[in-house]
C-alpha cells in the first residue's frame, strides 16, 4: 500500500522500465567452461544461470555480484536524538526500493547470525548496464578490426620494432594471462546504432561476459551514485538532484525537494558503512587447476609474487580486475623500470671505472701519500678545533673519486637527456594505453559532487538551484592553506639547521678521538639517519594536517580535492627529502672566509666546511639512507608476517567472501597518492642529483622490482577491491614529473660546475699543466695561512705542532695578510663555473626541443586507428536507421511548413498558379512524397 508521499516521489523519479530479472538473465547465453566440447556448446549456452548471488566471477553459473553494500544492524539504536529526519534503516529501505523497483537491480540481503553488520549484494542486469554505459558515454566495440589490417600493420614493423620484440620475448607474461579477444574499433555507445547490438553475443561468446568485471562494477557504482532516495530531513535544505558537472550560474532559490544523490550521500549519513566491489575468491592450491583459475588467482600466481619480478605485467588483466585508474599506476611503474635499464648500465660502468682507476688518480695519491702526511690543515673552527693532517681525509677522497671522475660529466649529460626522454616516451606509451583501454574522450564532467561539499553548501552556500559555494567564501581557506604550507616548510628547514648543528658539534668531538680518520663518514651517515627519522615523523604529522586544510577548501569534486591534496603533500615532501641535498650541493662550504674568521664551535657562531676532497660524497651517502629502502624493508617484513599467519591459522570454512572483504582495509584515493608520491620522489633522487651517485638508477630499479610486487600483493590481499574508476592518464603527476625533468637539467649542471671538481681540474690542466696531468693539483687548490698572523688574532688553538709556520685550507686566497682576499684565479674559476652552467643547460634544452619536435606524443599507427574510429563513429551516427527516418520526417514537415507560410504571406495569382502545378513525382523508382496546398484546400 503506497502513501501519497510515495506517489509524489515516484512521479518525480525518472521512469525506468523494470526488468524481469530472472527472465532476462535466463535469456542471456553464458560463457562456456574451459573443458566443454564443441558438440555440447549449443545446448550448454541455452542453459539458464542459477538465480543466486555467490561470487563476483562472471564465468560461473551464478549471477555475478557487482557491488556489496555494508550496514550496521543496530544503527537505529545509536540514533539518540529527537530530530524528525529519517532513521538509517528507513533511508536504506527507500534507497533499496528505488534501485530494485525503479532501476531493475537485483538485490540479495544477507544478515549473518550473531553478526553486527548486514550485507546487500547487488547484481545489475545487462540492459541496465547498457543504459548506464550510454548515460556516461562509455566507449564500446562497434566494428571488428579485420585480420588483413592487423597483418598489414605487422608487416610494416621496422627492423627496430622487430629487434625490440625479440629482446622482450624472455620477459613476456604467461600466455594464459593475455586476453584472446579480437581487436575492435570502439565508439561512444548509443542505443540508436545497430552495429553495437550485433556484437553483444559475438564479442566474448556471451552477453554476460560482454562487460569486463571492472566495467560491471563501475557501471553499477555509477547507478548507485546517481540513484535517489526520500530523505525527509526538516533541518536541512535540499537541492535538485545533480548528477553531472553541468553548473548553472543562474541565481534562483533553494528548492525543498526530497531527492538526494545516492550511495555516497547515504554513507556520509551513516545509513551504510561501505560500498565496494567484491573480490573473487582465493581457493586452495590443491583444489584448483591452472585452467580453472579466476582473475584474482591468476594475478596472485603470476603477478603478485617475487618469482615473476622480471616478467612484464598483465596490464589487460589488471585493468579488467581493478580498472584504468589503478592500472595506470602499475603501467607507469613498469615503464619506468624499463627506462631505468640504460642509466643503470651506464651508471654501473661509470662506478666500475671510478673504482678501477682510484689508485691511479694523482690528487688522491697526493692526499694519501707523503704530501698529505706532511701537510697540516688549519683548524675547522677557532680556539678549540685542533690542527689536522691532510692524510686524515684519505678514505674520504678515495670514495669521492669513485663518484667524481672524468666520466661524471658524460653521465650528467646522459641523465639530463634521459629525464626528458622518459617524459616524452611515457606520453607516447600513455597514448597507446589510452587508446587500447578506450579511455579517449573520457567525460570527466560526469563526476558526482562530493557529499561533504553538498552538506556544507547547504549551510554556507549561495541561493541557487544546486550545491554551490562562491569563491569569495573559499579564498580565506586557500590563504590559510598557503600559510600552513609555508610554516611547515620553515619547520623542515629548522630540522636541517639542527642537523647542521649536530654535524659541527660531532666534528669537534670526533677530531679528538681515535676515529678521527673516519669522522667525516661517521658524521655524514649519522646525520643522514637523523634527517631520515625527522622526515618520517614530520611526514605523518603533515599528512594529517594536509587532509584537514584540504577539507576546509571545500572542493566540489573528488578529482579537484585529490589534486589539491597531492600538490600540498608533494611540496612538503620535496622540501622534506631534498632540502638536505640542496644544502650539501649548493650551500655547504660556499660562504667561508679564512682561518680566524670561522667562528667558535657552537650553535650561534660556526661554519661548516667541506672536506678537502669535496662535498660530493656526502650527496652519495644521502642516497644510501633513503626512506624508500626503509619502507620496503618494513613492507616486506609485514608481508612475510601476514603470510606466516595465514599458513599457521585455519581459514573459516563458513565465512563468505563479502565477510572477508569487509575486514580488509578500505582503498581510498590517498592510497594511490602515496604510491605515486613514492615513485615521483624516487624519480627526483634519480634525476636531480644522480651525478653524485651513479648507482642510483640501478638501486632504484632493484627497489622498484620489489616494490611493484609488494604493491600488487597489497592490493590483492590487504585492501578491498578498488572501485574501477575510468582514467585517461595519470593526472597531475604527469605535470609534476615533467617539471622535475626540466629542473634536473639545471641541478645537474650546477652540481657539475659548483660541487664536483670538474671545473677546477679543467682549469688546472689548461692554466698550469698544459692539459697533461694533475700533478700537484691538491697543492694548487690549497691556500696558506701564517701561524704568526693566526696567533696575533687571539683565536688560534693552544695545541700547535712544533715548528709549524703555515697551515693550509681549501680556497683560492692570497698567502699574505691582512685581508687574505680572493685571487684572480678564484674569479676566473667562478666565471668558468657560471659559463658551464649556461652552456650546459642551453645545449640540453636545445636537444630536448629538437626531440619534442621530431617525436609525436601519439604514435602514427595509433593516430591512424583513432582517425578510423572517428570516421566509423560519424558514419554510423549519420547513417543509422533511426537517424535516417528522423531526417526524412523532419524534411517533410519543414517543407510543408515553408509552403504554408509562403501561401499565407503571398496571395498573387502567379503564386497560386505555381502552387497548382506542384505535383507528385517519381524518381529512381522510388515514390516522392509531395504536398499540394491551394487556396481551395483552405476552404
């Protein structure tokens, strides 16, 4: 029995013809088991599916579960207020009534005995999937790519393409993971085009398998988010239901309507606890054969395991199971790993070259030989720091030469170009994936409004017909976000300053101990670890803070919210991870004066110097203590711990798959942001300061091979199955990676010119040795300071070696006082450094622009297919049957209206005569319909 309110709600709801679930599903041919003979194929396809919901696998006899809704069974008891709004159970009842009776979805309600939660299993019939696909403008197959086209495309492959194919053959995935579907051209689906309908049964042998599991879950989720329910909340103003991004700028009034967008709003109101697609079950090994594995089991066996770390990824299967948005991350990681192979090989060669020639390096031999043993260096600080011998930095100088040698410049040029090559080739790869995954022309404007924005707009929004908050009201929150980001950056800089204080104090302490020879290495390693710990702590704090201030910005759509959160987190992490590297590379030891001007050991008056061998090795140690290594160790140990628990514990036999999935971690947008952030931060380490550590690409490659499989394991075992959102690219991360690649050109130029010994050594060869060798190079780089002048300042330490008249320090200054000003050589070298930076970056950018001009972002064969698809799309839309009939009817009506208007406005005899002669004609054997209108007819 329906009430008047129900009738009014039904009148406002869009009419959708109810589908008889059992009848429709029984008419659908289903996929054949893998071992069915061809003789039984026809009879087997006529068998109906069983009317039951048990699993998300569409290959079984049961109806597949496309989505699961979870709710608390005692939520009405927790509703302890006197408001007049509906209880959670009433909201659920109205919502389920709508999606079941009005949209034709099939629901199954499950309430386990003794459990505190209930489950609603949702199955979407095929016709409703098609309706939803048309509404969101999804691309579906429209025409098969003929075999001769494919053979012609393969025949045109160049020798380079054939070489790459042969090179990749050992790393290809198991053939059972690749889809055997024939290739099809796709177009935006329209029910008026009959070519789509002809492929419903042909594509994969069954209508139930026409859509992949990810597409079924996405379309079901779209239905649930666009569905409406009756929310009689008297304390909140309600808006017209808004399902797309079409924004109305017309000023109106708030409308008291009872329609609300669906499942997201219900979760925000605590009517449901969660909404997620269902994982396919993981069965025991002994009860399954390789031919009977479901998609999740295939991925678990051939993808989420370290045994397959050298194999390519089954991207088509990942996309079918998790959707494009998640798959783009794994595609980027896999492509990044492939691109890391050339710099890994080059970096390893440079490292081996440095290690093999370190003993023959003349400056290193001078430091470690008799010259270093007989040369006293000036104290690093005034009054308390002791004199020390140049040979104390012998180990440090050997390590420095391994990374800073003649091949370093070549590696810097190569990596600067590689960073841009990676971006350009990824754009091409992304274009190919976008085409293969039918993500072109993806309509982002169909994104639903965030429930949190809708709730807050009802309180502080404008008086218009939809949820809207003016920019004027949001500006203060944007200013607050900028202030918070700047304050946190200053806090990070404060931690760097504290690390510097630690380094100076430890340098003074260790110089008076027996480990003074290794003091520089000990200080560098310990300070890097301290910086790492501070980074981890500040990261956790800032993540929470960034989420809070992003909530205050009141973003209307989730994509905008994610972009804003991404920018904040990346800016913080950029300063957090790279600030110490920038300090060592560009600032440490650059603003020194001369002995007696260094200052005393303390936080208020000190300076930190580079070792006589340079500061480059300190950059290298920062790579070894990277946060990613720590994270991977923790993740690996956690994975092993969970695996051991799974082996030792027995699985509950009566537990259903939806109960297991409910206990898993929710997969939200921040999970993917974290994974992208980790990858992009590593890309910065590999490109910005790679000349300081040529092994960085190799270590990054090894790290990523492990990281990728750990991420795969986490998504399949630790997290709920993600909602398979459509995506056409990697979003704002593409712009961030591109910006890093440009910045890498400048940082590598400055590191070579400013931090390494390349420019001073080149100047010594040209000005002193005539380009022959580096004999006496170390002595050339050291200036002398008189002990007598030092003693006269009153800032010299009391412990002076016997007979010492001068001490040496690293700089280009005059040997006599009182000013000890820089020599002409210092300014010449400084000019050479600046000239090198300008020439280096101009040459690299010129090569980059030439490369961008020559290499298209979309491969030509893909562009040809895109053009072909557009032609087919336009052809079918203009020549389809319904369109032709519509044009014919419109032409007849338009012609009649025009003639009637002509008769009404013109009453001359000549016009009447012309009208009388208008007759019906036949052309080409077809009857031509004519209309004769005369003044007599009007009578």
